[in-house]
C-alpha cells in the first residue's frame, strides 16, 4: 500500500506473491470503505501493509 495525501494506491497479492490486482482510492472516508470492499473481494485478508 502506498499512502498519499489525496489518494492511496493498493495492490493485492496472493500467498505466492502473484499480483491479483491494483487500484487507487481517494484518501477519505468513502475511499477507505471502497478499499476495504475491494480487498475483501479477493477473499480472506491476511495482512495490510503501508
């Protein structure tokens, strides 16, 4: 996860390090909700990093 003042860029990877997807989200309350929903769409979340 790459955090910035206006947007956050997130990448999802599987346990073997393969890229599942990446996306930018606004750095506001709605953006955080979108990010969590997007991350959950890949299944169980084992970790978040910044």
